């Protein structure tokens, strides 16, 4: 009986960290992530980005998780304020890609919007091939 209890304890100990990890492959993600459209005045689906989720504590930079209309993760987006990028003392180290493997990266300027009002750069870590970016295009 002790062997069974010890085996169960080992299985539970090694399984709990996996269960505690955030699930991000399908919307809505688990953990501290919240739907951006419920935090600020933005539509549920943004053409070119998709449906966004973010941990409010990480604003304004993110990461924002971006999903297609079927709730499948397509990219991780960082919104880095231009004023921070031009500050030699400000760094953005160890930017994570919660969605895993990155296929390609896009970087472009945004003048500001609700939630990230100041001019910033969108750094989009695409988890899907370029041909699949259309999954977040306007319909």
C-alpha cells in the first residue's frame, strides 16, 4: 500500500506543475489573461491582429495573445512604446513567446489606440506560416 501511495504522490508532484501552466493554444487562455476588448474600448476582433488577450499587469508592452475567429492562437504581440525604445536605459529583455515556436516576426509602427495610447511598435511573433496570417484578416 505504501508503494501505491508513494507512486501516486510522485505522479501528482510531477503533474501539478504542468497543470499550473497557462493554456494558450485555444481562446480563452487560462491564467491571468483577460480579453482586451473587456479592458479597453476596442472591438472583440481587430483585423490584422485577431482577438487579443493580455495579463493586465504586463501593460502596456504585453505579451498580447492573438487568436483567429475559431479561437486558435496565431501570434504573440508586444506593443513597445516608442519613447521606451529611444531610451538608452530602457530594455526589453527575455520577451517570451507563450505560444511556442515562432515562424516569423513582423515589426511596425502604431500611433496609439485605447489601452496603449502612446505611439508604439507592434512586434508580432507569428506562430503560423505567413500564408495563414489571413486567418486574422478582415472578413
